[in-house]
C-alpha cells in the first residue's frame, strides 16, 4: 500500500469499526444486563465484571408464559409475511411488466402511506377491530401487520422483477406461455432471492412490531412486544428482567437472520437467457 493511500484507508477502517461498535453496544449491554441482578443492573458506575445469574430468565418464564407470547409472535409474523407475499408478488409483477401511466403514481402513493404516523390510524382501526369482535385476536394483528408491510413488499418485489432480463420473458412468450405460466414458471423462480429477502425483512418487521401489538392485544393474543412491555410498572422498570425478556424476544429472529443471510444474496438468473 502506498503511503499516500495509507491514511485514508486507516480512517475508513477506523470509521467502520467505530460505527460497528456503536451499533453493537446496545445489544451487548442488553446481553450483559440480562445476566445481572436488579441491584447490579442499576449499579453506578456500571459493572462490567460480575457473577452472572440465570434467575432473570427463570423469573420471566415463571411470571408469564413465554412460549405463548413466542407462539403468537410466530403466528402473526409468518401469517402476515405469507399473506403479504401472496398479494405483493402478483401486484409487483403487474406493475413491473405491464406499466401504465399511473403505475409510478400508484407506487409513490403506496410508499407515502408508510410516512403517516401509525397513531393517526389507531382510532379507526381500533374501532373496526372492536366492531368486528377481533380485539385481542391473532387475526386482527395478522391483518394489520400485513397491511403495514405491504407497501414495502410491493416496492422490493417490483425492484427485483425489474432486474429480470426481458429476453427471458420474450422467449417464454414465444414458446406460448400464458401470463400465469410466465409468472409461475419464469418470474417466480428467477426472483427467489428477492422473494426471500422481502419475506425475511417483513418477518423481522412483524416480529418487532410493538405499537399495534400493544394497542390491539393483551394477554390472549399478546406478542413478545407485549411481554417486554409488561416489565414496566408504576414502581419503575425492572432493568435486569426487562433485559432478559428482551433478549429472549430477539434471540429467535437474530438466529434466523444469521443463518438466512446466505440465501438473501444468491443470484438465480445466471445462464437463464436462451
């Protein structure tokens, strides 16, 4: 490496490490606090060396049914992701390959709905759920999660479809493929990477969704976000138990994302053009 390039490279490396540490620090501190007692968690100055304990995790399971909340999170997250993909995939296909003068406007309108604060739609959605008898139900949460993530799903799949070479579709049409055949046997297989990344992102968003879970559910259909919020009381926050509950809530999705990262970057169009 030439001396003239050494300093810029060093600064970029230092900046990257600093950004990584800043992003990792909250998660690392959460991990440490989860294994402390309540007194150790609020100790000043903070304790970095201590005797770890598993009592917080036992207390979380004893106080509330963790498996119930985890099951609710899994059902609503998977349900909203699957339903969202079933709706977003054909919608994005239509917009990507059969554009009209209003296609861009529709996409921008869909994206603009994500700019509205969720609290602005709370009252009408709450009233609708109450009228339909769906308060504190997995059905209501799944529908709301789906609608909340649908604009992002359409946009991501639209971008994935646009990367498919037109020559592939033209070859399929010359072979007599119908729209359904083209969509099912050509577009979907070539966009598996985009479908996987879209599904994973929306799964994470649904898993971490707290606003709607706290306002539309309680004990029966509560997700892990509801479990975490239960450790806030008029007496104050139980930091150690709150950290343990948070760690138990994020661990499954973090592990899933770690093992799925390879599938998110696979290119599936190599050699597909006739």
